[in-house]
C-alpha cells in the first residue's frame, strides 16, 4: 500500500469483519514513524474529534464520485 497523504479519506477498521465496518475520517498527520509501515500511527479527524490510529487499521476510501472543480 502507498503511504498515506495529508487530506486523504480513510476508513478506520474497528473489528475483524473487514475494512467496511468502521468510521470515515481525514488524515491529518503521522505522529509516529515505525520501521514497519503497518505500525506507524496517524492522527485522523473523525467528525470534530482527532483520534490516533495505527496504520494497520486504516484503509483508503475509494473515490466513487466524479472530479470536483
């Protein structure tokens, strides 16, 4: 998986039932850079709350709509 970028939409996996079961948020920044990318931590904005989440639990949201602008 490519590294995440600031401003990308991601889904936070909260269970073992797959990536489509969690909340959607926006990537703010990486807070901890680990040797293995899956162990890195990111600040994610969900609604009006900032959460710190491990990379292994983040999945990009595919762009289903058309381009804006």
